């Protein structure tokens, strides 16, 4: 069980930094998670791993990264995240009544750097357009 906790803390460390990495590196992390699942469930090397991951309630690495970023965004929009994260994301408030007024949209930050300040915003913007992200962010 200690192996499981250590592996999950390793895989969860810096998920925002893992967003957008190459498929090669994602595959390496996925193999690490699969190995941990095999050790915990005592599954043989050539057995399918997907049922084991489902039984352990573990998401694949790519979905796990997306889930953590969207969860952090949801917490920020609902005032449950630390203040330094709440400052990064600001809800969009239209100047007039629009059909999209009831949606949780984010305003585009004005930054001087091309990467640093807007990384969380861009990850969230990209992920919220997917059906997975839309369903998570719309939960109130």
C-alpha cells in the first residue's frame, strides 16, 4: 500500500506542468501507473490492465492530468482554491445580457509574457471546450 501512495504522489506532483507533454513521456508515466496497479492487484504481466485500473478507481494518466487541472479551476471559480490561484482565473462578466451569461466563462488575462501567467488559463480554456471539461465545470 505504501508503494501505491508514493506512486500516486509522484504521478500527481505538478499536473499543470505535465499538461501538453509529449506522448512518449505520457506513455512512460502510464507504464509506471500500470506497474503500480499490477503490484497492488497481483495481476500478471500479460493480463489486461484496464479492468484493474477501473477496479482501483484510477484514471489513465492523460485524463488524470486533465481532471486535476479542471478540478483546480472549479475550486477557483467557487472560491475554494488558495488565493494565489483565484487571482489567476477571473470569471467573464459580459457588459450586456447575452445567452451565454449563465455559463461559467473565463475572461482572457492580459499578460506580458507568452507563457508564464496564462498557462493555467489556456489549459482550462482548452479543456473546458471538451465535453469532459464542460460537464465537470458545470457542476454547481
